[in-house]
């Protein structure tokens, strides 16, 4: 597991790879909080290009940062999720809260996604 951050055009880009589970969730959450505290960037983009698995503790980290960013009028996006992680995000209701970029070639019917990005 590894993660990193970049600031691009008023957006914090948070990249992570590996398995996002209970073992790393608190470390990742602390690093995200430090990054968000140290910048005036308004938006947050999670780059899940290297994520193979995410459990409820990882989803909790994403949801907590969504609440923080949204409370300041910012937007949260998730990009680069593999089909399995993309499906977990949709089944967990995240598509109704934030933009989730679909994996290339994924049929929207596989995730139960309806028009408008909501389940």
C-alpha cells in the first residue's frame, strides 16, 4: 500500500494503491486530514488507479472526507477505480454523493446504475 498527494487547480489529488482496509485506514485518514489542513484547495479527487480492494473502513475514510469537503462547498470525485471497486462504491451509495468516473468499457447495467448517476 502506498499513497501520495498533489495539488492541481484548487483540487487535492489523493492517490492510493493496494488494498484499502482496516489495517491502513487510520494512517490514510490522518495523512488526508494533514493534507486538507495544509491547503486552501476546495475540491478533492481520489485516484484509485492502483486500488484492488476497499472495505468498510476505507469507505468510511472517503465518506468522512466527502462530508468535510462538501461542508466547505467543495466537490469530491473518484477516478481510476477498477470494475470491482467501482461496483462496491455504487452499491454503497457513493454515486449519489459524488462523481465516480466509470472504468473504461464498463457497461452501466453491471452496477445497477440508472440515468443521472444514481442507483
